[in-house]
């Protein structure tokens, strides 16, 4: 019994791909060295985000004691992006452009931010006046340098009556 072989097409290097109708011959052709890399390639895994020493130098941080909170800004639109990037933008609460959102500096959050790193800008949150109390939270804002500023309001002084009562 004889099987005929057929030419299916060319690979990227211009070699003809010839397969016979016999399954064992087909497997031998797929596993041969001439077709091994050109028929199918597994994608390389993406590198994970780990802050480098240069990142700490840029932001003035200490690599042994990294900052605990990120201030994340969305700088590009998620339109015409894959659905997983759109979902990640919604999940992280980055719905408005240039609107600061605060996230913890944990590996799980960092990996989420890494998937949309081309759409966002990350700055460390600096606390020059320390952590605010619950009363001061209403009077806090984040400036353009990524610092949490507590704007202390003056309390009114009790007025005393002047003159005869």
C-alpha cells in the first residue's frame, strides 16, 4: 500500500512543506529539524514588573524601604485596546483621564498595573505631613508632585459682646 505525498505550501524561510497522507510520516515531518521552528512557536512569557534601582533613584526612594502607596494616573485612552486591558482599567478605577487613584504597593497590584503600563503613569505617594486623621481627610489633596497635602482650616473664635448687656 503506497501513500502519496502532497505539497501544502511554503514556510517563512521559503521551504516547501510536504506531508504524506500517512500519520506517522506526517509526525516525522513536523518533528524534523528543517520544520521545527518554522511551523509553530510558543510565545515567550512576559517579564514581570519589579522596581529597579533606577526607579528608586528617579523618585528618591530607598530600595530597602519602598513606598507603600502608588498614585496612578491614566494618561491614554483604553479605546481600541483589547478587552482585558479595558477590564483592568475599570477594575483599578481609572475611569477618568488624569484623575489620581491610590493603590497599595503589593506584587498583585503591581502585576495588574504592569499589564496596562503603556496607558498609565505611576508615582509614589509621599506623606510630608504624616498620615491624616479622620477629621483631616476632608481637607486633603494630592499635588502634582505626588504629595498628600493636608490643608488645615482655621476654626472660628467665639465672639464676645462688646458694650453694655
